[in-house]
C-alpha cells in the first residue's frame, strides 16, 4: 500500500500547499482509481500522520517549508533524513509529521520504511486561503511528479 499525506494549514497561504495537492490527488484518484494507493489530508495533525501511515509499505508526505530558499523551490528528501523524536510536551499540537515518522517506527511493527517527502518553499505564510502564484506553479510540478510515480 502506498499512502500519500498532505500536511499544512490552508488558512496560512502557502502553508496549505500539501493539503491542496492531497485534495487534487483525491479528486484524481476518485475519477481514475489506482489499487493500493490512498491519499489523506492530515492538515496539521502529526499524530494523524502516524496512524494513517501505519500498515503502509510506502509513504509520501507533502508539506510547505520555510528555509529562506527561493520561494517555490521543491525539495525531494528521504524521510529518514527528516524524522525526529519529539521533545517532552503536554500539547499534541507540538507533535509534527517528522515526529510521526520517528515515533511510528518505534511504536508499530508495520510502518513504512520507504518514505519520500516533498517540501515546497513558501513565499507567504500570511493569513489567506490562496497559494501564491509561484507556489501554485510548484504544486503543479509536485502533483505531476507524484502522478508519474503512480504510473510506474
């Protein structure tokens, strides 16, 4: 099973790019189903990422990033390079998808080892519902890359 998860906050402009791509993929797969592929919009719920990924063979995570790179830059990074155990906290909002990767491996026997993360550099994280033009263009590119991976 391949699980694809979009993350982010669609109320914060480009931070919602992962969610936007996941929703596009859900629409595409509803019209052209591919066996053993599931897509989820997990928003900002890192704990949900962990439970949705459980039992999958492969995992793709899509999210925005803010690294002071060129807005719209696309990074394709193995999940093993990004996973991190969470620090002590009483707040589940502090549990992010990178924590979900590390914790999921420790908790579940069936957790994907093959993890790819697509990150798109945000141009704006202000309160708004639209992606900036440069991030929208990058989201089209990532959407196409994922469709190409599904065709293999």
